[in-house]
């Protein structure tokens, strides 16, 4: 398949037919992930009040660390866009550097989340204790593991950008990664609202 | 000493008493012998390399389709044997051909295998074999992902099938409702097998859904607008979109049950305020769209078969598309009809009852469209057409009993009785299985290059359909007389015996039909009726414009589509030379390269799943590392395409007589 250049304003990864098909495939994948998170949200909302002998959301959550996590993740979305912006301006070093910043922020997000979970477990609040805790750990943990996967992806992507530079393929991969990362950010905003804000309030 | 104890413990885990029944041991021995014989044959004929390069690492959609088909037929055999075991047990009152535990395992495996490992791959076999050919594409949008889907399905199927000889089979039914599926009531590894095998196959299914959705939306030949697509392509498009929204809830339902069982969470347990009904809801939010995922491709097949064998364009194309869309939309609003007894109250139940009944309207529209297509046509009673003709009354009966089940007060009476069993076999067999078998006979020459013997095919058809009616009609009456599903045995004197005898006889007649079908395939392989024209049925859509089987690259020259039944128009208007290529027009073709990554990835999933099933976390981690390694290998490896140069294309086309002088 050859490139079908219609307008020069489109970024290179969209001008190539095959790469633009792959981007569409990734969008479709994100819809399935959206349904997955939707199901987990439904489970959480149903289980929220089923606390058994365990703590209620109000007793469990504290705003401080969660707010920090939120700020870190929102910032990482911004740096992720900067990486894509650099790629669009054909600055491969900028793209890699901002990608590294993004994954560093992602890692600190995950570490904070792990610390929150460990604290809960050390206080005896394992997910065995109640349906609410099961739903909470699974919903937040699924998001966290998505972020972890994203970090692994970003590392490999940074290496590939270093090795191959800005080819059509690496541009497309960076774009797909950015989609994924922003998607996780949006999921987190819902998580923050549905789980933490409405739990603390 | 330690090692000795450890080995003993391992043996006890791998081979609990339930897998040491004499029949299972006999099957184990038979399978081992068969494996050794096949291995020896491959070694002796030096075919390992061929197997690896031509099949195991292929990304060609046509070969993947064939592998899906073979796997599905093997699974049909496995599920069919389970069915015959169930019917043998029920032929007489107080029969103890199997113990209750084994009976539970057998019906669980029967349902799981038939739905997930027979019907789904059979559908994907048809998708793979035909969709790119029908839309004028050289492959699917993501060929490597397609291979990944297949291998995930294959390893998932292997996982479920080894459960009966290693560790123990699942026994909680194909829906596997908690709390019975929870660790407290269902210890052992059987249920873990169920969860992990479906999870792995389910990931593959989601990938297939993504793949075909994007393929159909983005890879069509120039000129083929959405309204010029064959209905089978429409059905596949809608099926794929259903997969995308239906399978993630299943992933969640299975995943949470696994967290309960393996990692001690409290989702669906009775203690700690878990809620088993949440599983049931999640399962059927998947499960109801799933039955349309199963039946829509069959509708698609019939919409191709009927026009071809009536020599008429399909009646009501727009109504067909509209009704497919309506069914797919409505299918998300019906899941509660599987458990009206939950106690959601009359308002909720009436809503779901009505939405279920509404589905009968678009389905009825389709029925009339097929009949009107036949009306006044020149009908040829080939095997694919016979399956279609059998489908109409069968599916109508199944649909009508479905309406009876959707009536809420009535459902309280026949819920989970044999009436229900008869109903869903009526629609799933009469719809999906008749449909995929019709499609198999229809596209067989396109897939393999030789046709199946029609006379033997007719015998297989007659036995199967006759056996089908004999099996399931008595079950409606058994349901009315109070026999509930999943009874391992029943006492005498309830008036059930005669009906059960008829049902069992019917099941064995169906089994004979399957045997004839296999004979049909093997005989036709040995006495091939070569399809030299590429168009044995005088077909209407683009796949028949290609030689059988199609060359690796499908189309040397991508067609420009002008009408709905493009190949038919070409033939009518004398434009068939449009599919030929010439020295002036031939171009090099880029095709994806074979890769071992898909099978490696699926094998890593398999290892990880075994680790989770037996609670050997080191092995689960090992599998996880393998998955990451395979993905990294796939990402870094330069899988640039191979180029088939123009000369080679021209040579291949010339051999097929498809070069313009």
C-alpha cells in the first residue's frame, strides 16, 4: 500500500494508509478497554455499601496522597503531549526526553498507589475483608496495572525511538501510546470522582 | 525423602480420583498413542519443517481459517461425545452409567466446548476464509494479530480439554454461577481451568472482533461502499462490534471469580457481603449479545446461500441490514430474561420481557426476506441450500418458544426445565450450527480447491436434521412434565421415560449424521472433485471471481466494484476479464511475513494459566515474563513485509489462466 497524500497538514502517521489503519485499530481496542472499566465501575458502585465488618469508604480514604497521585498523573498527560508535539516538530531528542519524564511521573504515581495499598493491607484491610474492598482494590488496581503496562511500553518505545529515530512506525507507536496514556488519565478522573471524592464526602 | 513426599503430593494434585476413572484413563492412553503416531509420521515424512513454516507461523487468513475449521470440527466431536454420554445416562430412569460428579463435568464441558470452542471458531473460520475475498482485500487489517487470536483460542481449547485428564474437569455448568463455583463449594482445580481457558480464548476473540471491524471498515476494494457490501460482510461487521461490547464484561466476570478463588477476594462469595447475583448480571450482559454473536454470521451465510441457489438478488437488502442492526441494538437490553426469578420486580421484568419479544420482529423480517428471495427463483437443492431450508422451520419453532420464555409469568413455570434446553438447542443448533455447516459446504471448494460430495452431504444433512428434531421435540414435553435441566438421573414412574428414549435415539441419529459428514470430508479428499473454475456454484460475490483456492495474495488486481453482486454483474455484462491481469498492469505485491511470535505469545499465556490454575505462582510469573518477552520480540523484530515481485505474480496468474493476452 502506498501513501495516499491528500493534504500536507496531516501528520505523517495519518498520511500512510497502513499506519492510519493501525491507529484506528487502537481506537477500537480502547473502546473494549472502556467497556472493561465500565464493568468494573458498575461492580464497584454496587459493592460500595457492602462493607461487612471492614471499613467504609469514608474511614478508608484520605485525600492527601490521592490528590498528589491525581496531580502527578494529570501532569504526565501534559508531558506526554509535549513528547508527541516534539515528534511532530521532528525533534527526536525532545520526544524521548518528554517520554522519559512521562514514564518517571507514571512510576511515581504507581509507587504512591502501591504505598496506599500496602498501608491499607498492613492495617488489616485486605480485599478478603469485604466486597467493597474487593471492588475497590480491583478497580483501582486494574487502573494501576494499566499504568504499569504503559510504563513498560514507554520504556520500549523510548529505546526504539533512540534506535530507529522518527520513522512512520515509531511515530504511529508514539501516537498510540499517547492515546492510551490520555485514556488512562480520563479513567482516573472518573475513578477519583466516583471512588475517592464521593467516598470521602 | 522430601522429594518423595513432594512427588507424591504433586501426583495427588495432578491426578485426583476423578481423573482416574477407567474410561478417562482409556481415553488418555488413546490420545497418547495418537500423539506418538502423528509425531512419528511427521518425523518419518520429515514434515515438521513444513508444519512450522506453512501452518504454525502463518499469518495468511486463508490458512488461519482452515486451522479454525479443523479445530472446530474436532471440538464438535468432543462436545458431541459429551452430548451422547448425557443422553445415554438419561435413556432410562435410575441409570448410573456415570456418577453425579462425572455427569456434572460432562454437561459443563459439553456446553463450554460447544459455545466457546466449537461455534465461535467455526464462525471465525468462515470470517477468515471469506471476508477478505468478499471485500477485495489481500489480507485482514492486522494479519499478525489474527494469528495471535487463533493461537490464543487454540491454547485456550487445549487448556480446557486437558482438564479431564490432569487435575479434574470443571463441574459448575457453562455459566458457572457462584456461589457454587466458589472455592468453598467447588475445591480443586476444575473451575480454575474453566476460568482461565475462557479468559485466554476470550482475549483472542476480542482481538478478532477488533481485527474484522477494522478490516471491513478500512480494507474494502474501491467502489464497495457500505451499501454494496454482501450481507455476510454486514453480518460480520455487526458481529465484530457486538464482540467488542460483549466480551469485556465476560472478562471481568471470569477475572473476578478467579480473584475470589485464587487470591481470596470476596466478590461473589456468600460471606463478607459478596454478591453472587452480580456475577450472573455480568455474565448475561455478555451472554445475551453472545447468542447474537453466534447467530448473526449464520444469518449472513443464509443471505449469501439463498440468492446464489435461487439465482436471484437478495430480496430486501436494506431491510436485512436494518434488521441486523436492530437485533444487535436490542440484544443489549435483554439480559435479565435469563433470570426473571432474581426478584428485580415486575417493572424490570416486564421491560426485559418486552425487549426480548421485540427481537422477534426484525428476525421475522429476515425470515420473510429469505422466503421472498426464493419466491419465483430457480432453486437448486444443493447441500448448503438444504441446510438453509431446514433452518427456517427449526429457527421459527425456536423463536416461538423463545417468545413463550420471554413471557414473564410463563417463564416462572418453565425456567430451567427441559423446555428451556429444547428452546436454546433449537435456536443455537437450528440457527448457528445449521448456518455454519451450510457455510462450510458452500465455501469448502473456495477454501480447499475441491468440492464435497453432494450425495453424501445430503445423507449427513438428512440424518443430522432428522436426529435433531427427534432429540429436541420430546424435550419440550419433558419440560412441561417437570423435568429440570442438569438432573443426573430421574426416578421411574413420572412418565418421562418414553420421551427420554426418543430423545436419546435422536441424539445418536445426529451422531451418525456427524460420522457421515466426516466420512464425506475424508472420501471427498481422497476422490477430489477439483474446482477448476473457481466458481462452482455460479456465485454472485467477489470470492467466486478468484481461483479455488485463492493464491497467497488473493487479488493480483484489486477489483473496482460497481454493484452489489459484483461478480454476478461482471458475468452478466461480460466484464469478467476485469479480474485478469496483464504484463502491463501487474505490480509487485507486499504481503506480511510469517512470524513465530503469535504461537510463542499464546504458549506463554498457556504456561501462565497453568501456574494460576494450580496456584504455582512462580510458573504464573514465568508465563507473564514470557508474554512480555513475546510482545517485546514482536515489537522490536523488524517484521517488514515480503515482496512478491511482479514476474512471480504474473507467472502464478498465468498458470491459473488469468492473464490477458
